[in-house]
C-alpha cells in the first residue's frame, strides 16, 4: 500500500512564491490547501490542483480550524510594497504584522493540531555587511530597519522544533522572474534610465528565480530543521544586475 499524501496548508499560496510552491507541492504528490482572499485567487488555486480556503490569518480560531488535519503548515504570506512606496513611513507595517502576528498564530495552530512540520519564509539579506566574506546560516541576523519581524518569524519555526516537530526557515534572496513585481518595477525604471539598485555597485546581491523558490518550498518538506539560504548558486554584483536589467528592458 502506498503511503498517504502529505497534507499541506499554505498561507500566502497565491503570492509570488506561493503559486510556484503550490505547483511544486502538487507535482510532488502532496495534498495542498491554499489560503485565498478572493474568488479569483481561489479559482487560480483550483486550476493548480490545490484546495482553496478563505482564512483571516490574524484570527487564531479560524487559522487553527484551517490547519486541522494537515501534516505541514507553510507560511509564505507577505505584503511587500511596490518599489515606488517602499521607503515611505509605515510601508512595511503590514508585512511586519504578517511576520510577527500571523506567523505566531500559524505556528501555534501547527502545534495545536499536531502538524509535524512548520515552514517559514525569511530573508537572505538580513545580515550586517560583510563585504566579500561568505555568509552562512550560522551568522547572527541583523535585519534592515523596519524588517525586524523576521526575528519573530524565525523564532516561531524554532519553537516548533523545540516542541518535537520540525521547523524549517527558508531565507530567500531577492526574487526575480516574469511574475515578480520587483522585476517589473526594475524594468519600468530601466526604460526611464533609472537604476533601482542601492549601495555600492561592486557589492554582491543574492537573488533567486521564483520557480526555484517554489521548488525549495517543496524540498523543505523533507529537510532537517533549521535555516536555509535559498539563493542562486553564484551571487551577482549589483553592477551585473543593473546591466542585465538594462539589456532586458
């Protein structure tokens, strides 16, 4: 008799990484439930082979009910502002709330319903500047101002591990690809001869294609507990990234 498929609840299932993750999970034979906030997004999940569910991620009771019967809870929920608004005061407040309140509620739900694994998205650039030195996952976090919620999000994954489950943190690089809003913003600015790159042009910048990020989420279902960098195998210099975007635009 073949083993039963793993049942996975994905928060942020219709986002830039969520949809590729849902595809990869379904392709791997898993039974996927995805959180969708609209009828159109629910239809999109059905088209990918997932079961949509409408849940307020800030409602502990609703989240626990949605998590019941699932083996794995995955939190990919973010609210990243567009490039034009990213530097405004309060622009990242909702994103921080998702990484603190919603992540905590999801981890609590995973523990309450007996899910054995919790996967949490995080950042590969939440470190102090080390120049050209190689940074591994043991380096202490030093997130940019306004993104400190990543500490809480990662702590929630550790909490699941400490309780006897498996907490996995995926520290994603900057996303690129045709569905990534940041990539579209970069193209738009490049057509106006404006670079969206900040900082020294010879500094390294780790990126990851959205499809590869989705594959990493599926791989996290069999990974040992702990944090993992999810980035391309060779970091770009910011100058190289600027040139690539300029040529593409």
